[in-house]
C-alpha cells in the first residue's frame, strides 16, 4: 500500500517536471525563433508544405484507384468517361486553332500588364488556420516580398504576403476574423469587418442603393476588387443597412494564386 | 474514471490526434483535444502543440500578432492543474 502511494507521488513529480520543462522549452524556442528572424518557423513550414503535397497526391491516388467505389458506381463512371472521351476527340480538332489564337493574345496581354507577377501553388488548406492565413509554395526565391498582393484567377485580391521564407510564404487573408479593410462600394467608403471563411460584413447608409452582386474594390488591394455583395439586410427602422460580402472563389478549392507587387 | 491501462493509450492517441489536427483540421479541433488532454494529464505535449499551431499559421511574430495558441495552451494546461490535483491521484 505504502509502495503504491510512493509510486503515485513519484509519477506526479515527474509529470510536473515534464510540464515545467515543456513550458521552458516553448518559451526558449519562441525567443530563439524571434531572434533568428523566423528560422524555426521557416523549417517547420517547409516540412509541413512537403507533407501537405504528399498527402494531396496520396488522396488523389486513392480517389482515382477506385478502392472505395462500388462495382455499379465504377460501371456508371466508366460509361460516363467513355462518352466524355468521344466528346473530347471531337473538340480536339477545334482546339488547335484556338491554341494558336491564344498564343497571339497572350503576347498582347503580357504587353498590357502594368506590374508583372508570379503564379504559385497553394500548399496548405485554409481551414486549419485560426488566424485566417494559408501557405503558398513560393517565396523570396521567386521574387515575392512581404506586402505583395495575392489574387485568385478571377482577379479578386484575397490577401497579402505577411511572412516569407525562401520557397514558401504566409498569406494573411483580407477577411480574416477580426480584420478590417477600407473599401469602396457604390462610390462610398465602407469598412469591411472580416468574419473568416472569405466573408465580411459592413454597415452602410440606407441611402445607398446596393444590389447583390455589386463589386467592392479597395485601395489596400491596389484598387482591385476584393469581394462582391452577397446579401443586403435593411431594417426600415434603422438609418443603416447591413451588407454581407464574399469572395467569389472558394479559397479552399483554389490550387493556384497570382502574386504581384501592390 | 479511466483505468491506468486505458489512460496509457488515451494520452498518446489524443496527443497524436491533436498534432495531426494542427495540420489538417479546423482550429477548434486541436483546441478540444488539448483541453481533453489537460483535464486528465499533466501533458507536456500541450504547450508544444500550441507552439506548433503558431509556427504553422501565425502571420508574423510581433506585438500586433502575439502567439495566441501558445499562450492559450500554456494557460489551459496550467489552469487545470488545481482540478487535476483535486480529483486525480
């Protein structure tokens, strides 16, 4: 009995000791990371980006292998794919002419670009971050700098580079929780309050005529669009109306973003 | 109350799950797992998991962007010590 009680006290002591050591280690590592200018963060994020890429390709392989598909589902998928293949063969002939035209147009677009940028892959999910951030697979080696703007393919600015390493960078979303952004809507200045999940809301005067789908632009994004109006709530008793804005693209499914100077 | 054998498996399971959730799951998932760990164990892995979250996701380490998850995990694991001392051991 005495031995059992003694063993319990020894366990308790070693538990406390472990907890103290972990607390001290965390404080020391935090200071070391600050002093080194983020070297520890760079290493962890580089490793994490590598792991995410592997898990994404594993996920694709498992889905494509059909392991989790029933026989009937596979037969239906096979028939649909065959039909699709026939359709693509028919379109192939027309594609050649379009490709040639596209190449000519791309040369014109390149001339028209005011500030060149770089297309980089999104290497992390956007869901796990409690700060409204996500990682991209491009960094200082690609000419990216802190403060650069990040765009989706449809031309909407979704955030800016807030931290960077050689081959990866952290993007802080404009609509991160508790973030605010000054923007313009219907020639009026509004303050968008980030709600997370690429959503924001703002309170504006009832006198403004706002419609769902109206585009919101921001000087902080170099005058580029940042969101569209998703919903308008007007209370007749109030002098204000609430607008709910959203980024048209679903960031969690975007695979590539475009980064350029502000 | 968990038997010692069950507790022996619960702690590494919760710890590993919280570590994986830091990479893949919404932020409330590692938070819940860290609370569960701290309720039952003097888990040294809790501050490390909180620190890992900040290493991965914190936009910048500055006064405007304090390491909230690290601070929160330290507060949780230490604040639950009186409860552990009262009801466990």
